[in-house]
């Protein structure tokens, strides 16, 4: 039997995709493809697949500590284009990996998929859970904080967060967005970036020890 791999699984579902016009759906698909072929290419172990046209699933193994950052990147990228996506991150193992992500299995998948279903019921948009009860209890609390912050993002704030997550400085962001550096700072503050940054730092310090 192949050895189990530690992994982070990101499961996503575009919000209200059935209500999108044909043009909007095509734009949303372009954003997802661009994210998969462009942004994720920075991390060779990241594998992402789309299914049903409006859902995604991604696996991270070597870089699983970046799962929350990548999930937030996907959310900010889509929200900047006025789309919404629910993201459920599961931390655990892969016990069976097929050529198709959605037919693979393991505790990381089981910590991701069911929580996405809960997000659909609650109307929230992000969840982090694992196989350890203490970890999940802590991260459901952090998820609640992220939900409270993210759901109020404007497209401009989402765009600023996206660039911040990609590692741009505020000066670089100002040039790219054609606004002043104080305006960039104001957008990030309004988006709750100081709190998001602390939650990200906590996640990225804990995951390597699991």
C-alpha cells in the first residue's frame, strides 16, 4: 500500500453561478483558468482541477502551509472581478490519489468537502478544518473572523489584498493600480489586512508541525 501523504485540500464552489449570464460565466472561467495556469504555477506541487464548471479542487503537499494564502488569493482574485467563491480547506492526508483529484480520497478530502457543504447552508465563504479536534476548533474560530472580514470586501479592496498576498509592496501596488500609496494603505486597512495577516502567520507557523 502506498504511503499516506500529508496534504492540504482546497475545495471551492462559485457563489450563485447558475444566475450568471453567459458572458459573466465565460469571464469567471477565464479567471479560474488564469489562476490555475498562472498563479498556481509558482508552486509545482499544487494541482488544481475544475469540475461541474463552477467548482474547483486543489491539492498541496510540499507547500501545504500555503493553503490558506492560496485560498485567499483565489477569493480575492474572483471578488476583484465581482464574483464570489466559497473555499473549504482541509488539513490531513491523502490515502488514495488517482489521476483525477475529485476521485482521490483521504482525511484531507474528508476535512474539506463536508465543510464546504456547511458553508453553502450557512451562507459563509471560508472554512479551515483538520482531523484533530483542537485544531479544527481553533480554525473554525479563525474562519469565523475571516468570514466577517471578507464578506464586506469591495472589488477595490479585494484587488489590493490580492496584490498584497502576491508579495507586492504598497509602492508597487500604487503604481500598478494608478493610485497613491496612502490610498493603497487605506484599502488594505478597510479590507482588514492587519487581522488577515496575523491569521495567515498563525496558519503558516502551525501547519508544518501537523
